[in-house]
């Protein structure tokens, strides 16, 4: 079992942040705890995009990277299928092909620390992140799921909708929590299913929505326009 605690504090300008981090590191070593600190600043945010095989989401992010209030600092893949896309965009690509989940996630944690990652975007990343990973990044991991959650969670969501004869199919961007596909919903979008639509046509329609909805959620997060209260995402008023 894992016990994790998330603590959010505000500092005065007099506090030496570097010294604070050093003292926290000393305490965590003494108490044999795993402690992570993250400081919200007005500086450009570092984004890590996690990918597997599907290219459209990452292509959309790269095409719109100038509109993001942050930079794509690294792309992490479960394999090397999309490495060529990263190379063309001159973005570091790291394939974590370790099959053991705990070992793979430890590698990813170290990569995120190296690049001082502020936001993780799951661009059709086909691995389920463990609670041991997720708790380290509260409300800082955004996923896109190919259904209107809470309907059709888990794998093969388009197939689930098709087999049930859904008349409307959609996508959901949400913050990732320890419970699969149950995190606070950020945005949703949908389209009508025509009677003659095949499963492949539904997937094609949905993939464009996936990319746009994920990008919209990431933009709003980076612009500090989203706030999570009682498991609901609220858009801050101007």
C-alpha cells in the first residue's frame, strides 16, 4: 500500500527556495521518504508529452506549439514509432521500452526531474500509470479518452460505443487520478453517428476531436485558467 500526501503552500518573497528544497531533501533522506517539490512560477512551463503509436495528437501539439504558454521539453514513448516526428521538430525523444511497470516509471520519473516538467500530457499513451506515479503530479497530468466519460471507460472505447449502438460519440480531456478514467473532467466534445458509419469511420472522426480537445485542455492549464475543487474543474473568471 502507498500513503501519499499532497501539501500546497504559499511563500513570501523572503524565502530562499533553493535552501528550502535542500532542507526538504535532507528530511526525506532522514525519514526514508520520497518527497517531490514543485514550484509554480510565471516562467515558461516545461511540458512532457507521453506517446505510443498514434501520431495525430502529438502532431497537433507540435503544429500549435507556438500558441502554448510553455514548451514541449521532451517526448517520452513506450516505443520508437513516433521518434521521427520528434526529430523533425527538434524535440528530445526518449523511448522507455522497459516492460516492468515499476522500473519503467522510475525511469520516467527521473526523466521528468531532469527536464523539470510542470505538465504531463498523455497523447494517446497506451499504458496505465500506477498510483505510485500519479500521486507525484496532482492535477498536472492531462489525458484524452475516446468517449464521453463516465460512459465507456477503459480500453476500446470506440468499439464499446459502436457495439452498443451509441448515437453520439465523443471524447473527454481530464486530469489523471489514481482511479482509471475517473479524474476531473476538463472538456468534452462529440459528434453524431450516422447509421452507415463503420467503426473505422467513427475512429477517424474521433481522432480529430481527440487532438483538438487535448490541446484545448493543455492550453487552458498552462494559462492558469483551470481550478480543481471537489473533483470538478472550474474555469476561472477573468
